[in-house]
C-alpha cells in the first residue's frame, strides 16, 4: 500500500495518505474539500556507510567478501 503526499487546492495544507485501492479518494484533513493534488515525493533509501562500498576504499582492504587487499579496479 503506497503512501502518497497531497496538497489541498483550497487551504494549501500538505497531508500524507495511505491509498489502499485505486477507487479511494482523499479529502483535506483541515477543510474537508476533496480537491487534492498529488505531489511528487522523493523515495526513501537506506543510508550507506562510506566504507561499506568497495569503490569507497582508500586503497587498503575494503572489507568486501572477495577483496584482494586494494585497488578495486573492477
């Protein structure tokens, strides 16, 4: 079930709504109007430590399971 952001066209309040079906409508929590505009949202992604990627290595053992001790040229 995707979580979407909507902005009310009347009062400009931004809300998040969990949409369970295509037929579901969203109304503003503040003024009650159904005139909502879906906003573009940035998807979340897990954070990554700099040393967890082989290409972020400073030349030594990067910690990757198949690391040969530096150079990660592939």
